[in-house]
C-alpha cells in the first residue's frame, strides 16, 4: 500500500500527543534507574577499596563471580517478561511500581554496609558486597527491562517515540553529570574518611529515585499493538537473535564500549583524588568545565545525527573519546616539567564527550538492530534483545572492574596510602584508567566500521519498515475501536 495513503488513513485515528509533563516523568524514571545502577557499578569499587579498605583482589573476585549471574539473569527475565501479562497491571508496570522500593533499598544498603555487618571483618565485607550486588542487579534487570520496553509502548506513533527519546536523552545527560560529580564531591575527604554528607545525600538520592520510578508507573500507560503480538518461543527467540548479523557486530562495539565506560567511571575517583589530588576548588572547576562541555555537545547531538547518520555520529564519538584517553595517558598527569592540572581538562572533556554521548546514542543504535530483526521476524522484540544482549554487555562491567583492580594491584597500589603512592602505583593507575580504556574504545570503533545498517540500501529498508509500522498501528487502532476503547 502507498505510504501516503496509509498516513492519510492513520489521520483518522489522531493520537493525542504525550504532554511535556509525561515526557519529563518518563525521562526522570529512566534517569533514576540509570543513576542508581551506575553509582552501584562504578564508584562503589573505590569506596570499598580505598574508604572501607577491602582488598583490591577480593573486590576483583567479587566482580567476576557477580558476572556469572549478571549475564544469565537478563535473557531469562526479559523473555519471561515478554510472555507474562498481569490482567490488573499489564506487562511492565508491576516491576516498576513494586520493584522500585527494593532497588532503592539495595542501593542504600550497598553504600552503608555498616548498618548490617562489621566492615572491619574482611571476608564478611567481601560476602556482603557480593550478595548485595546480586540482589541489586536482579531488581535492576526486572525494572530496566520494563522501562526499556515501556518507552516503546506508551505511544502509538514513531514520531512521538522519537520526541520522547529527545526528552529522555537530555535528562539522562544530566544524570550522567550527577554520576560523575557526586562521588567526587562526597568522597573527596579521603584522608579523614568520607564526607559526612555522603550517607544522607545518597539516602535522599535513593528515595527520590524510588519516588520518580513509582510516579512513572502511575503516569505512563502501556497501550500499543506490541503487547498483543504473540511472542516467539523461548529457544527460538534466543536463536533468532544470533541470526541477526548486524546485532552480533554491535555486541563487539558494546562489549568494548562498556569496558571503557565502566573503567572511566570507576577510575575517575582514583585519578582525581589520588593521581591529581587537587584542592577542592579545582575539583569543582574540573567538574563544571567537563559537565558544561558535555551538555553543550548533547544540545547539538540531533544536528550531528542529521548530518552524519547514527553510524558515523557514533564513530565520531568513539574517535573523540579514544583521542581523549590517549592524551590523558600522556599529558593528564605530571609527566613533564611545567605540568599543571589544567593540562588534564582537555583530555577529560574529550573522554566525557566521547563515552558520555555513546551512552545516549546507544538506544538509537540498538534500535537499528531491532528494526533489522523486525524485517527478519515481523515482530518487535526490544526486551528480548535487551536481555540477550546482556550476555555480552553485563559481563563487560565485571571484567572492566576486575581488569582495573588487577592492574593497580600488580603495580603495588596501596589503598591506605591515599595520594602518597609510589611512582609505580601511579603509573599503574594511569595504565588502568587511561591506556586500557583507550585501547578498548578503539577496538569498539573497529567493530563499528563493519556494522552494515547505513547507506541507501538500509534507508530503503527503513522506509519499508515505516509502512509496516503504519499498517500495524492502523490495525491496532481499528481493533481498539472495535472493542470500544477509542471512538
């Protein structure tokens, strides 16, 4: 059928657009989930290692053990969520509404182990750290899968979904700034223990995030044709993912990109508080400069996408980030006469723009792979791909933390020495923090070069998919009209 005629037919079912209020709440919910998990997966290593004194190698083993469950639970829970629908609440809402308090609770307990155990008993603290990670990630998996899918299911039209993504990306960019800044501010008082405001601040943050997730569960309503489609079988659903060659290539991009981002967010505390060890006002200057540069870049992100397309916009960010990490290794610390802390600003800006923007573009990038899958299977399977993709992405988080910790241990990093580290320990920190992620980000760029979903042929397929989406939307809306749901 002609696309123009389909669009004219769809006009008969004019959907009331999502209000800015709903889009802000949706963005706040996504940012809250991202914020709680990111603060639990990266700066927590510094906190347990340097502040609580847990052995670096023990923390590395905890991350590697955690990786097993972290990888397996996502595809299992995601496919379960696709197949189970609550008559009262729907398919996504129950996990968001009833899981949020547990996610917030585990976040608070992870940062306050002294409420439960004696932090001076090393093996007890090790087990507490591991068990809490497992519990927190289980809730995160259920909640993030529901949130990911819900953003595609609260509106019928692709136009509204795109506009929703713009709100979501901007609010997530602000959350990224909080993820970087808050640990630096509250863990700055490293020689005399943590800043006493850490615990009330993170408790308040956890409670606010719980509120925003629950608010989203009452505000957002799942409704399009997707939840009425019969899903593929469990085994068939997984096998079909691995037949999607562009998606497989993108897992290489994502795996090495996740290692890069995790090491950056883990290592930034070690780098600023131990390698640079600046006065507090310089920490604030660095944070403000980096964050403002990042926000300015994000504002022009849509223009970048229009000019280069998703593949080459993504590749540009990889190049910027890789250059940033290499510069950070060579000029980001005291390696030549006359060096001062301001030399570190340009590399930090490049790194933040590079990896920070990749996290925002990730949803759009993955959406192309799911579009390709829809062409193959005729179904939309965002949650399934999110779950199966975790087989690659989630272990990368643990591997990244373990690599960082093993390297700094090999170079004799002493968590009790604060900023008074040996020259070897500082070198090890810079290898772990700058050189390794720079190499990993470059490898992710090499994978990206082979990703085929761009160019005239793919544009043609995308146009065909638009027609398929229009037909599905019209059929779905006709079904709603027959049921008396809409006029």
